[in-house]
């Protein structure tokens, strides 16, 4: 019993996998699932003891826009009333009713499902995995505690100016417009936010020609003809620019039409995928200008709608004015390179913590501004990853240079992916408390796994330190694997709520599971495959490819996770 007690966390982890597998088989064999399309006022049979009647289907939109925030079906089942919406299913007679889809004719498609055997088995497996994973980390006689010795690895997370005159809009008028509140991208925001994001999108610069963004945008709205010949639209593709006869990398509206008024982009679409992407990007910018000048892109706040507080506006103006991500990534890359030569770790750590606080401040302001945790797209998750990488490197690595460098490149990738705006409302399925839990766990895991990659490269470059670095890598691998497993579990529970299936063999899910299994292998003897430090570090360096496939690679496949 004493020996069994020492191995209990491992027993629970393996038992959890067996229960999840058994639950999956039970779901496949015994679960009931059917869909019914409901028309308002018409009773429908869904195999329940009583018929279902749809009273109404309501699309909840963001204030002042037609962008959907939620879809809600108000139904009657016999004498009982229920509301079914995205991320909020209802229950009746032992069945779960989930909002699957709807159409513009007011009809709602509801999934009716029951899985009395599979889900209890799977969720019991989830619970055992979490208990076993935590036990693995806190067991005083376990391998993880032996690796870290008396000191446990602690993981910390963090949960304008003068401008040139522009077509009738002075710099003073622009300053007065900065804090004016408007409807932008489905939310109330300062004019500065809308103008900044439009200029960044169209021109690739927040201050095109040195002018304030409010000057440029207000002038484009009030004096549209003045802008038809202005070369302000950034053309990213050199090939497309050559096709249109554009020099200097910037186009004017007049460049996109021939002398007969024909749209010159139309014949260029459909030639090949690379050119198509550039054409669509430039066409989107053209559409933005059209909507802007029609008054459909930026609108006044409707009477009766709550406006932002003065403090909230000031925070957003600060966020717009301070280039948090743009400062972080070059500073982190320079610090990482310098850390290879600086002997005083204290100085490196102090600078690293300042940069961590800087990036975390920007990420937190983004959270306050958007009203939801900024983990809804690739750029936002990379921002969080850069913070986590920096913090974990400073906490766990005696020589954090490579980890700081990795954080800098994560910040660079985040900045590049976010150059096209903006802080937009979340789609309905992402309006869930599971978003913050699931993505945070997974990104923390990725940060730790990225550091095992850094350690592996260091060990391969310094063979004399390979054995000691192997112990450090294993120290990080324990919490990383537990966090990844917990992230997969919370994702599965979220999927059960939103999609009605805790597992769909979606590419993202499948590769997350493959990644978990790949990183679980070093905990086993593996037939001598990882018996030497060199083999272990080669394996850990190659293992990061599975993380890259899970995070980036699957975005090029048809996936339920294609939100960005």
C-alpha cells in the first residue's frame, strides 16, 4: 500500500484515460442525438414526451449594429417554458436541448441529445485526470518534487499630438474629436480608437503623413472628393502594385478605376491564390472607405444608449497612444541577445520584469477596453504567450537569455498579426466563461513547452550541461503536461455545451491530443528511446513541431476552431 500510495497520481492519470476512452465508446454506441427545425407557432415532434413549440427566435446584437452576439430560442415543451441559446442549453425529460442554427425566416434548429452513460464516464475521467495531475505536482515523494528539491517552481500569470492641416480639418479640431464617443465595431468607443484603427488598416500607419488619425478620417468623411487622388491606401503586394501600375507602395482611389469607371481589381481576381489574397485585401480597404464615406462605419451613439465613463475613455486613449506591443518585442529581443553576454543575472531579471509588466499592462488595458478577456484570436493569445514566456523564463531559468528571446519573437509575431485592426466583438460561440479558462491553460502550457525547446537547443549546444538541463526540462514538463491536459478537458467541456459534442475529432482537438501523448512519452521508459540526455533533448526539440502544428498548422485545414 505504501508503494501504491507513492504511485497513486500516476495510477489515477492512466485510469482517467481508460475511463475517457470507455466513455467515448459508450457515447458512440448508446448516445441519442437528433435535430428538429422549429417554425414559430408550429408544434414539432422531437421524440420527447411532449411536443416542442417555438414561440420566437431572437437575435441579440451588439449595440447599434447588426452583428450577432447571441441567438435565443424561446420554446414551450408541454406546459413548460425554456430558453435555448448559444452556450446555454436547456434540459427537459432527461434530454439536453442545444441551439444548433437558425435562419433569416425565424426558424430555429434545435439539437435534442441524451448520453446517460458516455458523459458520466468521460467526465469522471476528466476529474481523475485533474486529481492525478495535481497529485503529481504536490506529491512530496514524487519525481516532480525530487526534481525541484525544496523549492517548487512558482508559476505567476497576470490574469495626442500636433499634426499637419488636412483638407479642412485642423489639428485643434482633431484634438477636440479624440474623446468624442461613437459607435464603432459594435461598441461605444472614442473617436480616436475608430480613427486609429482605420488609419492603421488603410495606410499601415497611425499618423499618415504626420497628420492625426482624427484629421484624416474626419476629412475623408466630409471632403471625399479631396481624397480620390491621395495615395494613402497601402498595397502590401508588390505583384499587385505592378499589375495596377502603382509605384511607391500606395494607391489612390482613382488608381482602382479605369477611365470608363470600371473596377480594375475585378479582372485580377481568380488568377492564382497568392494574387487573390492581395486583391481581397485591397478590396477590403476600398470597402472600408466606401462605408466610411456613406456614414455606415462610424455612427453617433444613439440617444438613450449608455456612454463610457470619462475614466474609461481616458484608459482607451492611453492604450491607443502607447505602443505597448511595438515597444515590447524589440526591447525583449535586444535584452535576450544582451543576456547572452551579461554576467549579472539580477540586472537582466530586473529589465525582464519591467518588460513583463509593460506588456501585461497593455494586455490588461485591452481587456478593459474590449470588455472580454483578450484571448479570442491568434494575436491576443500570442500577446499572452509573450508575457507567460518572459515570466516563466525569469522564474525558472538560471540563464534566461533564450527564453527572453523567445518571448520577444512571440511579441513580434503578435504585433505583426494585430497590425490589421482591431478590438472587435466576439462571435456568439466565444461568449463563454470557458474561453478564459481554456485558452489560459493551453497558452501557459505552450509557454512551458516552448521553454523545454529552448533548453533542448541549449543542451545540444553545450553537451557538458545536458544532464543537468534534462532535469530542468523535466521540471517544466510536469506542469506543462498537466496544464495541457487540463486545457483539453476544459475545451471538451466547452464543446459539449456549445456544440453538443465533447469530442469531434476536429483537427485542433486531434493535434492537441497528439501533442499531449508526445509530451507524455518522456515520463515513461519508452524502450530506451530517451535513455541518454542527448536523445532526450533531440526528442524535446522535435516535439515542439506538434505544438506548432496544433497552434498554426491546423489553421490551414477545415476546422471548427477557425475563429481568426
